[in-house]
């Protein structure tokens, strides 16, 4: 399952690139001033990431932030060039769609829908049930008595509004937190407290009823490494899926968020590949939903930082992408211009993180080439 040969080849290519980069910066007595370091740029006319993915029956996409959608045409042009799918970074969350009880506001989400339709891109809906990004009124009103109607009424309205136009719904997001010591390793969210684990049954059934054509996804983070707390989450995920499927809950896919950490040394490709195979063995699809690679544990030097980020993602993708149940990859933003990681995990030296495929000037980085190479090397499905 793990493509060692490809990793080695890919590794030697990047080692060559690193040598070339160093060479370009070197000076000899009497020579002209150092040239800028070469950046691996997609040649003009070279296919974008989604075109490469589509050649193998996969897709590539990115999260889109509202402000960038409205005010950054250069970035949006790059999104169009590289993406076949977009997902609202915040515009489809509960606080955006129903800020007041009884009042739905689809303006931000509809703006993304129009952008996607105009540019022939598909859209993921993110997310119906989560413990974050909820309007204050919701948690104030949520009780064991009101919970079911609140949840199913919301999902019927939202999935009904977008019916037939959404490729996937993240029906439930980040539901695991074994440290909370709840049944099935579930997170002690307001939903769990009000309704027990059956809040998941209600959510998936309501989504299936309101928009049967949208793929129903359980989206989760923290299942990437052989760290004890992540191993626990993998086991909890497999048990939860088995339980849901046995109860006839219509979950169809697992989203692996893939918020990776370039300084993490416990990536276990075999274990990760087995985890994907176990999910697929239950008849479920897998989507890489929020890939980015934090670099706050790495030294500042940009070329080596970019190489390390790309190598880390390459190792992760080498383990996951070969499985035919994997449908595609989305990154959590396309350009380093803006990333949630800068506020959540600021670098100690104050420099911005470089977690995404394009740099802040929208030039492709080694991570772009890694993702392109992973699609080029993938088996057609
Ligand atoms: O990147 C998102 C950030 O801008 C929002 O403030 C935050 C809360 O809505 O959500 C971030 O996106 C998260 C995603 O919805 C779920 N997985 C983790 C992402 C990063 O926190």
C-alpha cells in the first residue's frame, strides 16, 4: 500500500531541487550577483491541480474565504485555475446561515454558489452539525425537549435550500473526543448532552431526506499520526462508523481533514493506509477535506521550510491517495496570503506560516508540485 519507491524518487527530486536552489544562491569570485532562488512554477499552459486529478477520476479543491471571494480577484482566478470544487471556509456554518431563530440568511453561501456555478466548480457544504460556529441563541435554546426539532428543522431548511446543487455535505464535524469519556468516544457537545448519540442518526437521516443526492460525510481531524491520542481517535472512528452503519444511519463517507504538522515525526504510513482501508472496507468513501501543513515547529529559512512542508504532505498523501475509495483532495485555502494557522499556532519568530500550495504572491510552491505529482502518480479510478 505504501509507495516507497515513489517516495524515494520524489525525495531525490526534491533533494536535487534543494541543491539547485543552493547552487543558484552561491557566488564565486568575480561572478555576477546571486540569482534569486528558483521557484517551481507551473509552466504556462500546464494543467492545474484539478485537471491533473480529473485525469485519474479524482478532484482537487480548496476552501474559499468570503472576503477573498469579494475582494481578491487575483486569488479567485487562481482558484478557478486549480480547483474543481470549493468549500466555504465559514459561509455555510450555522452562525452564518441562521443568525437569529426563525431567520435564515443565505446571502454569503449563495455568493459562493454563484461563483462556483459561473466557473463550473462543484461545492461542498461545511458543516451542518458542529460544536463551534453556532449562533449564541442556539445553545441558549437547545434542550432535550427542543433539540430534535431544532436540529432536523435546520437541516431540512438548509439542505432544502441547496437541494441538488451540493456535491457533499459535512453532515457532522469533529464529533470525537475520547478524553470526554462519553459513549463511543464522542465529544461532549451541546448536541450530545441534549440528545445523546442519536443526534448523529437524526442529522444524517434529515440530510438524506432533504437532499438525497449530496454525499453525506462525517468529517474529522486528528487521525494522522501514531500519537497515542490520535491512535485512540482512529479506533473510536472505526467503532463509531460500525455502530452507525449497524443502526442504518446513512453515512456515506469520511472526511480526513489532514491538518498536518511538518515538525511531527510519528507519521506512520502503514497505519494510516490501514485506517483508510478499514474505512473503505465498510463500504465508505474517503475525502481529504482540509489539507494544510503547519510549520511553526520549523526554522525560518523559506526554501527548506517549503521543502519540509511538501515532503511531509507527500508522505501523508503517499499513504492515503492510492486507495481507490479516496475521491479527492481539498486544501484549507489555496494561498499562504491567509491561513487560520497564523492565529491558532503563531510561529515563535512572528513570521507567517507557509502551509498551502501557493505563496502569498500566488506563486506555486513545492507543496503545489507535491500535490500535482501525487495526482500524476495516482492510479485511475
Ligand atoms: O478556518 C476557519 C476559521 O476561519 C474559522 O474562524 C473557524 C470557526 O468557524 O473555522 C475554521 O475552519 C475549521 C473548519 O471549519 C473545521 N476544521 C478545522 C478548521 C480550522 O479551525
